[in-house]
């Protein structure tokens, strides 16, 4: 039986709950482990970057997913209920609930407020309260935001179907999507990693060539690579299909094929290869900085070491989106064929 809007929305929220809690919890634990003597700006930056990346991605993907669900009739509703949906407005204050920029701004405001409150509680339970925020309270707030956005994404999908020329979204291309995802990844990266320089293991008092520092730096860069590789592999297949249906993407949105290397090997083999490359590069960059007698400072070293990881992320993310795009084009072709056949039968 095809579910109605309300039933499907509940399933959608339940399916989103575990990934949101897991991602927020894992990244919050990284913040807690990496930052000693944490300051209020670091709490806001860390939790804010985590929540911003999650909320932005949810709101950006929501319209495409609900377009896919409605156009392919995965859900249905009575004409009376649909008429009530169509009466709602999508402008004004409503944009705070479903547009990526405004919804993310609301989230950042809540993060700043809650972070300030736990800061006022004193240092005794500060890290425990940060964990409570990142693992429980903020995921619940983000799920609430996602729940509130559903109504507007359904409305936009319905209006795009009935008035495609009026409600057609801005056309996008895959390289732009990769750039957006890269920026979100960097926000998390900088907020969680740069403060790690204060930890004794990353002290540069003995110089860049200190074996203990090189080992710690190798481990750090390996972990960063694995996180970035995991984020780059996140699929958006059905969202991309919905974006083809509503006009966000078209057949020209992928201007070039991905790097042939990323398509030849399995994802696991590529991950192991990139990990080896990053570990070797971590050693090399430390020795290069030592040979050039550069003043010991963690941030310039880390930023230089990060450059190959950015290239890896872009290559892997484009490969993932291109594969999603190719699958979505095939689904769109079948959808149009069935829609044409149905239209002929109904004549």
C-alpha cells in the first residue's frame, strides 16, 4: 500500500535519525579529544561547523528527495489535503525552516546560545555538557528542523509539478556541488583539527623532524583522510534523480567524466591506496619543512599537508556524484517512458 504524506514523513524522520546522531556524535567526540582547555569560541566553532554541515546538507537535499518521492508516486494524498498544502506560503519567515542558508543560520544561533549556557556552568562539567549537546540535544534540534522542512519541500515539489516554469530551481552543475561539499568538509576540518596543536603530542619544540611528532602527525593525517574519504563517498542517487525531475540538474550538468583512475579500482582499494599516499606525504612534508628551516608552526605545516587530501576529496566526490548522476539519468529516462505510455493510455 502506498503511504500517505504523514506516514511517509514519519518514516523519513526515523530513517534520518540514526545518521544524524552518529555523525554528530562521532564528530563531537573528535572535538572533545582534540581540543584541550577549550574556549567558548572553539565550542561554538566546533559544534557550529558540525551542525552547519548536517543542516545545510539536509535542507539542500530535501527538495530533490521529495520531488523524487512525489513524482514517482511513492506517496499519495487526497485532493483535499493537497489543496491545503497548496495554500501555504513559502516566502517570508517560512524560509527559515527549509532554505539551506536560513535554516543553517537558525542552527548556528542555537549552537551559540546553548554553548554560551554551558560555558556559564563552569569548567567542572564542560566536556560532559559538550558531549550532551553534540550527541543528544543538537541532533534532536536538527531532526526537529528536518521535520519542519518536510511540509515546504512537499509543497515545492507539488508546485514544481503544476507550475514548472514558475517554481523551477536554479540550474546547478556537478563541479559546483563538489565545491559546496568541499567547503562544508573544510569547515569541520579546521574547527576540529587546528586546535589540536596545543596537545603535547603535536608540540614542535623538537622541530619538524622529531620522530615522535612525525608519527603523531602521520596518524592525524591518516584519520583526516579516512573521514574525508567517507564524506566523499556519501551517495545522493535519489536526490539527484529528483533534481533532474525538478530542473535543478539537466543532462549537461556533468561537463566532464571523472578521473579514469577512480573508476577502475574498487572503493576499498582506492581508500587503501590514498591512505598510503597520505602517510608517505605526511613524512615527506615534515622532512621538507625541517630541511628548509621553516619556523616551527603547526598550522602552515597542516595546511600544506592537507593539499593532496583536498585533491583526493574532489576526485572521489566527483566520482560519487557522477555515478549518481549516471544512474539518475537512466531512471529519468525510464520515468519519462512510463509517463508517456500512461499519457497515451489515458487519452
